[in-house]
């Protein structure tokens, strides 16, 4: 078998010298792919859908997107979902992660009269997946706030918790019989910190050190409320699981003296979300509370800019996840940057500088380099920091400029999947599933259609948006089919 695999590797992946791992993925391991509504659905104004902040933002500020594009049509997955399910079947995935567009269900976000066409669309998609034996993993919120709710302050308004919960309730009620895994929120760090604290993502408020913490506070309360709603009412009916997806860059100390700074950065980046949910003591990480309170006092505030949870809230949020969804792409170096700059900002709160090692191979995205050992270290850190939680890798992938013969992507996946096997077998990390980001090229936020993450190429100049398998699609298919990393050529 190994010899056959090796010969196969030589033929298909031209002189494969890596892979053919000594480890196999467990028999019940789940492979899938991940996507998000705004990035692939298109159909932004059909069948009663209302505008989200991404519709508004890209229409009013095309300069924020490198190629001035938007998601109005994207992959047109709204109309082509049956074809896409056939592609998923052909790949052999066990699950498909996608998100619901809030404004298809509640066009203004106000929680009354759900839009029947929106519910019908996701019912049709779920039925199609079921017919093809593909497990749905559904993200309730992947950044597309209804614009009218943003006009009321979005997640900075505590009333948002009620609006979000009513939306989640409609999703559980209508789709819960078929959805095995629910994800309350995707990447709160990107949404709250980089979208409210900075201006990289809608709503681009650019109020660092203030808006980000307010957003995060209400988001964590919304998450816990959705978890408890599901746990109390819908789990007994449907028996699914519910978690949250956190993203993390691994922060490696730039030299051994910098471990404390690297750990502080990990806490500000991922611990912000994970500590309240996944630790025995709950609440924000102590280092985060300490640094923000101290800096706030120096700036003349009479309270910390990081809001406080009541003791009751700490209890309510603690343990509010069945699994930890984890999105990971890349690694940065970290070093202490303690400073006296009293400008209000997230960076002046954590006081760590982060940078790339120039020797690391790069993807097409500015922030992406190929560091598979960072993935393994991060998984072990999650195990050690959060008492060995069940981990679902909800995203991992590589960006290039869209070539069909994508040897770099094959090499990235090969190395990261080998690191994952080592984390499972050598570090005892409890990873139960893995989703490649992403099935097909799609709208990559501020990178528009320039950097591509797909296993399938999409021709965005053709009205029909044809999908064409890249070499990485074939590679992933063989990995899934053989439950191991089949031979590939390491090129990065
Ligand atoms: C929907 O948006 C498209 C542009 O993407 C526009 O051409 C069309 O007229 C809009 N349809 C409606 C019903 O507003
Ligand atoms: C965000 O704020 C910073 C600092 O106030 C400013 O330099 C920058 O131009 C702003 N960016 C945007 C996109 O508004
Ligand atoms: C991994 O888990 C197994 C079984 O629970 C245990 O015997 C082993 O000591 C663990 N190894 C490490 C490195 O924690
Ligand atoms: C497993 O790998 C072999 C090559 O050795 C290949 O022929 C087979 O199609 C793969 N299995 C699946 C289900 O893809």
C-alpha cells in the first residue's frame, strides 16, 4: 500500500518526497470545507434579502477593497448550490461549513416576520446536503450585520443581544433538525478588533481600544445566550452541538527572553475570547484586565476601557461551548514593546510588537506565511490552556493568485496536515474535525478577488462562474479517501 501510494505520488504530484505519513487520521475523523455567505452567495438583493454592513460598506467605499470589487454576485452560490453540493460529494468531504446571511432571514435585522424565501433557501441547501450524506456545520454569524442594526450601534449596543438571539432562535427552529454542529460567531477578533478597533473590515469604525472592547463584550454575552438557548430548548429536541470559532495567529517569542510578551499577545488575541468560555475561572484573561486597567488609569479614565462582567455573567459565559472552533493560517514573531504612549489603542494596551521572519515562505495575503510547526504548537497550547477541549479546525488554508496547478497550496496543506497528525498523536490534542478554507475562490474581504484560497478555481469574469478543480482539490480528495497525508512535493 505504501509503495502504491508512493508511486501514485510520483505520478500525480510530480516527485513527491513528503507525506505518506506514519500516522492515519482516526476512522471517525471528519474532513470538510468551509465558506461564508457574503464571500460566496452573491444574490445580495434578491428574494427579500436586506442589506448587510458588507453590502453597504463595499458599495460606499470600494477603495477599501484592493480591486474595488464586492460580493454582489461573488460565486453566485445562491443559485448554484446544487452544483456545489455535487462538487463536495466528488471531493468526498464528510461535512460542509457555511454561514447563514442574517438579512435573508430578517431583512432589517428587527426580529419580526422572518422572510419565508430566506428560510426556504437554507432549507433547500440543507436538504441537498442531507440527500448527499454531507453533515452541515452552520455558522450563525459571519460578520454580515444587518445595516439597520448597525445604525443602532450594532454589537456596541447591548440590545443587539436580543436581536441576535431571536435570529438564532429562528435558525435553530427551522434548521435544527438537520444541523449537527452550530457555530455562534466566526472570528470575533477580526470582527470586533479589526472591524471596530481598526478599519480593515466593516463597519470600519477605527476606534481602537474602545469600540473593539464594547463589541467584544456584547458579542460574548450574545454567544453565551445562544448557547444556553440551544442547550435548554433545542439540544433535547435535536441533539446537536454548539461552539464558537476563534481565530489565532501563533505568536512565537522572537528570542527565549520574549516568551512573556508572546504569551501576553496570545492572551490579548485569542484568550480575550477563549478565557471567558473555556477556563475554570472564566472572565477575561487576568493579564488583559491588568494591562487595560493600568493604561486606562494613566490616560485619566476613572474606569477600565475593558468592560466588566458581573459575577453572574462570568458563570453564564463559562463553559458555554461544546467544542472550540479554531481558524488558523499563520505565525508571527513577538517581542515586548512596553511604552509610555498614552494614545488610546489596542496596541498600546497589549504593548507587544509582532513581525514576520523574512525567511518564512509567503502566500499571496500579506499576513500569511507557511509555518506548519506554529500550527502544532498552537494546538498543544490550546490543549494545555483550556483543559483539553474538543477542537474543530474550522478553517485552514493558503492564498495564491489563482493558478490551477497550485503546488504551493498542496505543499501547505500537506505540511499543515502532517503537523495536525503530530498534534493528535504526539501531543494528545483532541481534534475531531478539519475544514479546508475554502471550497472555491471567493470574495476575500479587503483583498477582493485578488488573493485566492479555493480548492476550485472560479472564473469571475464569466457570468456563469464556472468552477474548475485545482491540483489541491485532487490532493485533498486523496487525503480524505485514504485518511492520511498522501505523498506531495514540498515547495514551501
Ligand atoms: C440588484 O442589484 C443589481 C446589481 O448587483 C442590480 O442590477 C439590480 O437592479 C438589483 N435588483 C433589485 C431588485 O434591486
Ligand atoms: C484610523 O485611525 C488612525 C489613527 O487615528 C488614522 O491614522 C487612520 O488614517 C485611520 N484609518 C482609516 C481608514 O480611517
Ligand atoms: C496521551 O494520552 C494517553 C492516553 O490518554 C496517555 O497514556 C499518554 O500519556 C498521553 N501522552 C501525553 C504526551 O500527554
Ligand atoms: C487513495 O489513494 C490511492 C492511491 O494510492 C488512490 O488510487 C485512491 O483513489 C485514493 N482513495 C480515494 C478514495 O481517493
